[in-house]
C-alpha cells in the first residue's frame, strides 16, 4: 500500500507539469522523445514520397494496412468476432470473418497469430483454429481434431504450437498441440504443466525453442516450459513468480515475464513480480517485486526506448522506464482496461482495450506513450482481447 | 353425447370464466381446500388468469411451454428443455415468484425458478397473478407470480387417468394420476415422467442439437382429512431431473446438470364462528449438481433446506369486511461447493384487509413488515380496488411496493459474493379494464414498474465478478387478453389471444433490457365437433436484444402448432387419442442467441380414463 500512495503522488506531479507547460516542452522531459523526434522528421520526408510507391503496389486485400482486433464475444452462447480498423480511412469494420465467409467464427475468440499471408485464429470454446488469408480474410482451413480448450498459438518454420488447457478442472491433461502446417493437422501433443497460456518462440539460434507461460488456467501456476522446436521435447521447466501472464521480449534470447501473483481471493495471496529469463542458460533474475495486493498484467514494452515498459494494475495503465529506480514510474492512465498491445513502429502507439460491461461492444483507445495522450479511439466487438497489426 | 357436451362446455367455461370470479373459501370449510387462499380472497384488484387443464395438456412437456403459449410472460430458454427463466412484465428472472400451494419455491441459491423443472401436469390448478405480490408472497413477487395448486376436495371421487405420449426426438411422456376421495377423506397420487433425446436438427445448418438429452420424474401426493370444524391437509412433491446442457451453434458442450427437490406442507385449519385459523408447517429441499464434463465424476453442487412455520387468522368482521393476519417464520440453510454454510432467519408479519364498500366497489389493503434479516428489513404495502362500473365493464386498480432479497449465491458465492447487498425494491401501479359482452371478454391492463438497487454481477477492476445493488430500471407496458366462443349446433369454436407491449429500460444506459421483447402475441383457436377436436396455437415473439448496447439481437419469430384429438366413446374405458405437430411450418427460430429451437416435430398420445 505504501507504494500505491507513492504512485499517486508521482502521477499528480506529471499532471501538473503537463498542465502548466507547453506540450512540446513537456515532451522534451521524456528521454525517448529524442529518438521520436528524428523519426517524426524522417516520416515526414519519407512519407511524402512513399505515396507514389503505393500506387504501384497491388493491394493484398481489404484488410491490409490496419489493425485487427479479436473480440472474444459474449459469455455462454454467441460468437467471437474480428474487427478491422482501417488506418487510412479511420473506419472500423466489425465481424469481418462473418462478412467474408458468411459463417460464424465460434465461441470465445481467444487469440490470433499472423504469419506470411495467413492468420491463425484460436477459438477457445469451439475447440478450433480457423486459418484465413490475413488480407482478404477468406477462410483457408479449419483445424478441429486434437484440440481441447486451445488458448494461444505460435508458429515457427512449418510447425504450429498451440497451448491447450484440456479439461479446465483437470490439472493433469494440459498439453501443447503440434500442428504440421503443410497438412493443417495436429500431429503430436506434448503434455505440459497445467494452465499453459501464452506461447512464444525464442528468436536466437534459428527459433530453436518454444516457450510457454503457465498462467494456471482456473488455478494458479508458476512455471515456464521450454520446448525444443524440432524434437517436440519438453526440455525444462523454469520456476518464476505466481501466475505468469504476459511477457516482453527484450532481446533475441531474453524475456521479461510479468507474474501477477495469486489474488487475495485465492486464500493465499502472493506478490506480483517481473522476472527476466535468459534462454541461453535458462536462468532467471527477479527484476521487480510488487507490493502485496497489487496484481499487474498485460506487460508490453520497447527495449529500444530506454527500456520502456507498460502494464496494467486494476485496469489502470502504468508506464515505466526500466527498473533502475523505484521512482521510474512516469504516468498512470486511469481506466478499466482489459488488455494492452504496443505497436513499435515509427511512432509508439499503445492500444488499450476496454471491454465495458462485457456484454456490449468494447472500445480500443490508442495512446501515445511519447506524449502521454490519447490519440484516438474506436469501437469494436464484444470483449476485445487482442490487437494485431496487419501492416 | 351428453358427457361430451359437459366436457366441452366445461372446457369453454374454463377458458371463458370471468377472472373476477371469487371463491369465498374463508367462511366455511369448503368442499374444496386450496392452501393458497390469499390468491383469490385478497386480490380483487389484480388480474388472475387460470390455465385450464385442457391448455396444460396441449403443452404438457414443460411449464415453460404451458405459460409461453398461454400468457404474456416471456421465457428465456437456454435451448429446448434447458434452464428456463421468466421475464414477467420485463422484470428479471428472480422477480417472478413461483408459489406452490401458497409457498414460494424460488431457489434460495439462484433466486429463480427454472420453469423446466416443474411438471405442469402434477397440479389441479395453475393461476397467473399479474403484478406485485410481495406483501403476501414475499421476495420475488415483483412482476407477478405463478401459482401451482393442488386442490383437496371432499367429494366422492374415484378417478384414474393414464396418459402416454410418444413423439419425435424419442420423447416419451407418461402421466399417471389417481384420485380417491369422499366427504371425509381425500387422497391423490400423480406420477409424471418425461424423457427426450432432444437431438433435433438445426434447420439450414449441418448440425443438430447435441448433448441435449433430458429426463424428469415428478411424484406428487396430496392428502386431506376433514373433521367437524377442522381439516388437515398434507401436500408433498418429489422431483428429480437429469439433463445434459446442450451445445449451441458455436460451441459444443459436455455439461450435465442434476436437480432434486422435495416439498412437504402440512396444514391444519380450524373454524370458530367468524374466524378461521390455519397453522402450517413446511419443509423444502433443493439441490443441484453441475458436472462440467458428464463423463467425469467432478461436480459442483449447491443445496438448501427451508423450514417454514406460518400462522394465519382470518376474521370476517361482517359481510363486507374481512381481515387476515399472518405470522410467517422461515429458516433457510444453504451450502455448496461455492457457498459456505450459511443460514437466514426471517420473520414476517402480514396484515390483509378487504372491504366491500358497496355492491360495486371494493378495496383491499395489504401490509408486510419483516424482521430478523441481516439486510434492511423491508416494509411493504399494496392497495387494490375493484369497481364494477356496469354489467359489461369493470375497473381494477392496484399499487404496491415489492422486493427481492439477495440470494445465497449473491451474498456468499466464493469467490465474488457480496455480503453487503440489500434487497432490490420496486414500486408499481396498474390499471385493469375488463369488458365482457355475452361470449366475449377482453382485459386491457396497463402497468408501470420502477425498480432500484437491482443486483447485477459485474466485473470489478481486478477482473473479479461481483454483485452490486447498482441497476435501476423502469418498465411500462400494455397487456390485452381476449377470449371468445361461438356455438352453433354441435360445433364449438373458441378463440383465446394475448398481446403484450413491454418497455423495460436500463436507466443507466437508457436501453431496453436484454431478453425482453417489446411485443409478444399468443393465440389459440379451438374447434370441437362431436368427438373430434382440433386446435391451432400460435406464438409471436418480437425481437430481443442480447447485448446491453442493443447491438446484438435475436430475430422475431412466430411458431405454430396444430393438434387433433379424438374421443372414443366407451363407458367402461373411455380412450382419447391425439396427435400434435409442433412448429408445423418448420421455421428456424432461436429463443436465446445461437441456440436454435426444434424443427417440425410430432407428438402422439393416448389417454385412458377409468
């Protein structure tokens, strides 16, 4: 709680600064803005000549150059949807999969993975992965066999790896399904510790390792699995804090893992924490420990921008630079946000989703971490859980 | 021939009985005892609709179907035969009280009654009481109440009835009932069983209703003894149901749900000149078990026991003024996988008055004060009046304050329950107009309901779902019910119709509440000729919203059923045969989003009476 009061103080300072100073002056206080300014100038220059190139480029589909949002859809019955925000026209089209294919995507659209020309959409409650052309959204294939409560997918080479809870009340049947992308079938399953959630690949060494965060499903877990991509063998489990729920890749072989800690209603509340994982030697380093009662989630970051990290606590967005000092917090944006996604392009854009009452259309708000201001917002489907950039 | 005429005319009478007919059961120990005496004695300004036995048998599969086709009440059914909740005048699922022989049987855990866990054929009388009735019936009687009664009659009867039904989706239904009674003693026993594979095809889709099997067994027995100045009655009911919860278009399911309930009520009634006193004791037990995977042994359960004691003193001051005082004590104990062992004591004092001011004008006053509750003990009132303006026009008025207490799930659910919840409260007013000319009657009712502190589960900032007394709603609407019959030679034709317009607004969002249709229409055309009878049922259900921003909708639909029945004349063993085609036009419709309802299907029955 001590920390919480400190946070509020800092926040107030930031606000008052902003109120009294000119916007550009306040920007100057932020270290990362130096880089941004150059980039901004660069964009103006390149942007002015790039429009000519576009004319020659054949459009890949209606859903190119925009933002795709996965909307889980209502609880119980119903279908999840995908929304497309067109960056050029600022127009949002909802239900794009249904619009193109004239059928329902399925119940609880959990996540999506974009690679090549394809998008792999993981539909949790319908136990399926729907593969579409990411630019036209025409359906390519549906994988249904061999999945049980699928959550997230990552793709490396000709293989897809999908985390599955199995029966959510059974902690002994969780697995990672391995998909052969040439035939779009589950060809192998790797039993893993319970509650596998987010899944990523290590970039270094030709993506030789697949890393799974075990958030714990309906329960609480505290490990990360490392799977050998080629042999499908579970190489090791690395212990981290309780409830690893999100990650930020800081280098080709290093990850920051946000651990939310067990909530108070678990009966054995634990602290949230951030761990750094070195995938060269599978060692961990505790980078930050939160006060008891604080349960962070949705870690995103930009290592090139002075180790900027952003995450959610109780629906509020917290911005930090690295872990050097406990006072590295620069801003809080209050809200009741559901998830965060950072777009690290020329400009940093933070996409924060707001699910509202979870039974009506949600909203995406886009913030500039550089100027600490809201840039725009747009309405999407019910319970927007994931934001993906279809550039 | 004569029997048939009696049968038909009594049916028509039931359809067409003026609803203001009153049973004065207080003043003497009648031949017929209904334990829910307040229903008719202190409700002059309320609209009461009786559902006749004939109507019940047309839709005997579930109480949902009976009420859906014969009233303005809207049902949200989670796939055919699955969990079904009522929205009465746009109120929420916990604001329709179901009253069994005078006792509320809404679940202490969920606050509502699943209308697919009530066997409609096990009662002698089903009556819909529109409007607030919390002063008399307690928590949940906000939009209205459904009264399920087992009448005990001290007449000489020896009647046995067996009805067997078989139809599409392997539906099998059996109803066996025996009544044995004389001037001193009464006994009836009813056994109702139904099972269905419920695996209908989804029209226009390459899918069928998977995992939708259900079965249900209900045993009810009612006993009565009549003495010189007193009578003892015992109503008992045992119910068990086993359902898989069906999947939907977008998601498969492997869930299973098992319900058990038992109800027992003993009532001792004595008469002393102008007074009737009634002592009642009752025990109710309910238990559900939810299996997330039917093939595994893991389940979550909740159960509750309710003990009730009730003393009622009815006093007739003179021919025009009668009063009733009731002391009602209840002790509820509930626990389960997600609800720790908790209990609740409630003491309620109720005062009822009915005054016939003139021959044409009467009014009633009802008061209720509760004690012992942990939350704010409500004081409730209701006033009602009836004015018989002309031979063809009656006016009814009522206004009341009603409430719904937080359920054990709301208060103690682990995790999320909020023990600081207060009761939901609602104020309402109603005007009823009754017009009747010869064989034609029409009721027009307008209502207004303002509710606040409605309990709503919503996500907190930490992502945990918790209930809060947060919502406010405003409902208003219009109900029109009409019936008409014509009779020429041996042909009898009767028509019943209901229309309702319901506006139910979430005040915060200024949007119509989800799953409340603006428009609902039901219609029944019944034709009788000699031993033949045929009927046509139609239900129009206006579109409903599925999301709180009113972006998601379930389209309006109208579905029709058609039935034919033939009575074989045989003095020793009269047999009736019938066939019914549900959804004759084979239309695709959903009651809840992404849950298609059955396609065209056929049910047949044979009925023996001896």
